[in-house]
C-alpha cells in the first residue's frame, strides 16, 4: 500500500497514520481499489507547517528577486522534464485520461512561466519633486504565510496557479490539496526542493475539514486562496476574512452555452460534447447547460446525441480512451441520482449513462454520457452543480428569453455564445453576467497573463486567479514619502498646516 505523508520544512513529515493516528483512503477510479493511504493533519501538523513557513519567510521575503526568479526557472525546467510522471499520478488518482492530464500540466506550466517573468510586475513607481525636495514612491511587499486549498479535479494545475506566483512575490506557502488526489502535489514539492526552493517556503499539508478550519483560523496565516464548491468557498471566505485574512475563494459553476439559430450547428454540437464530457464533466469550466434558441433546438440535440454516443469511455491509462471514470464511487452515485430524477422533473432523457461499465473493471467509478433535453429551470439537474458527464439542454424562443435564463442563474463562472452574428456576440459579451466569456469558444479559460475568476456565487472576494491580479493578491502596497533637505536650509519652526505640494 502506497503512503502519502505531509511535506514540511523541505522534507516528508510524519507517516501514513499521521501524528494524530488519522489517515484517509485514495482509490484508483478505474478499478475502485484503495491504492494509497494519505496522512490527515491534526493540530500539531498544522502548527508545524505554518511555523516552518513563518520561519522561512524571514529570509525568503528579503532574498533578491533575481534569486527567486532563477529558482523558478530551474523549477520550470524540472516540471517540463517530468510532465509524464506528474500526469500519470493525476490519472491514477483523479481518473482523467493521460492526454488530458498532460494538458493540465501544460496549463499549470504557463503560470510558472508567468511567475518567472514577475520582475516587471513587482517594480514600483516613483514621483520626484512632488513638493520642494520631496519624492513619493509606491512599492509592493509580500504578505507572509499564504494558504492554498485546491480541489481534486486539477491536482497539479490549480496548485501551480497558486504557489509559484505567491513565492515569486516573496511569500511562503502551505498547500492543502484534495485528499482524493494527493500524490501530484507531493511530486511538485519534491521538484521545488530540487530546484533550490529553500526549506519551509513550500509546504504540503493533507487533511480534512478540521485541518482546513485550523488553517483558516491560524493567527500566522496572512491570506487564503481557495478553489472548490460554492458552499465550501462561502465557508472559507466567511471564516478567513472574519479573522482579518485576505481571501480569494472560487466556487462552483453552471456554465451556459447559448446557441443561436444562425450558428454552425455541427461546430456547436462538437464543442458542446467536448466541453460537457471532457474529464467526465469534472471541470469548473465545463459546459453543463446548452440553451438552444428557436429552430436550433431539435437539430442541435440530434447532433449532440449522435456525437456523444461515439465517445469511448475507459481507463485513463488506455490511450484509446476519450473519457475516464469519476473520482469516487460516492460522487458517481450522486451524479447518477440527478439522471434518475430528471424525467420525473420534466426532462427528456435522450442519453442515460447510469448503466455503463467497463468489462473487467466493473468496480470502477463508471458513468456513461447522459443528455437531458427540455430541462426545466426549477429542476434539480438544472439548479445544482452536477460535476459529471451530464449535459442539460434548455429551450428558448428568443435571445432575450435565453438571457433571462442565463443571467437568472446564481452561478457566474463562464458563459459562451455560438453564432455567426457579430452584433449578437458583442451584445452577449456585454450583457452576460459571468466572469469569463467565450464567443464560439465553449470553455473560455484565459491564458496565464490574463486572469481567471467568475461572478456571483462562483467567486468570493475581490481578487481573481493568476494574471496581474495575482500580484495584487499576493502583495500589499506601501507608499513612501521622503524629503532630504539641503543642510544649508534654515529651520523655520513647526508648521501645523495641512501638507501641500506647492
């Protein structure tokens, strides 16, 4: 049985049982077998991780920026060389196919590359002679110990969204990955140490809600970055911000894809299948709802069903597989319940994936592709984030009616429109109430030098992920006003008037 421990102070910490005697199982989604035990942190491990980060901060925060960047360049090279190994760990614990796992690593590397070029983003501004002999400078400084909490669906990428930018800015980091897929984060930490990241700058802590709450409450934690479900994001934001911490908390999604009658329906159908069922729908950027306008509906549903039925489902390490299993049996059963109840709540079940299995791997967490048409907005399948290979199709008579549906959703992560009409596309991107918009692009995941984040119940806090906003999240501003009078000047005595620049 493989064991995964914590990584604190630049080395493995504890054993499979953890100092508290607690551990959790990690399963192979394709077989359903428990393959790994992961240590679960108690109060002692939380304190040890934060203490290691706090100690390291004293020297790391004052180390030359050039040194930090040089280490990140070496880190990027090591990550690149170990892409396959990282992807294999993701597939073994999360279940996604190997090519999808490789794409995840590549997207994470984009943020590491962004961190390598952070020098210009961290430079300040200076204004000279704002008053006689007086200069004003604006600078940015690191915050201290940062906590990152990431979900199971992107075990490497979301980790790399967080800590490379944080440590490049001079902070130290305690990362709490998902216990469902913990191994990739450990390899990321080992490679960071090999690249020269000093002991304590990056720490990995495994645990459950009690460990998370202990981190949120810890007085030596300055900020928290979180990605996960909306209920947990709301909890993280409320609890950590109440303690005076800076927080960014990205929550769930119900991403809509609006298809107008003038769209290329073949292209729209292919995009819907790719965006809805890739990674078994376990993406916060997945399209989970298609809103078909007018005459587009029947033809679009027919095309989606035809293409979806051809998707090959199998274990992630099989190069012929196009979609893998769900992460746990419990999650698989929860997804299946939405399909089971869809017809009773007014939907037409076009494709039902509940009975799908893979020969020889019957105990795997398998869920076939499901397609629900004419879904009502008051149904469970529409209102809740399913996070599985289930696509809901809603019908609308007009663009305006479709927008009422989309903007009526409490989620606001992403949205897309498929059309040949430039005016309609421009109107959509201005009117839709989401943080990321695609025009004939089903999953508008921004490149690293822009930023990632949603609106409404999909994000809590004022800061988004990566891009220039990451620099603002991981640093705080300071303004220095200085005056060096000429020694020959004669003191004129105190001046109680308000300072002016004249």
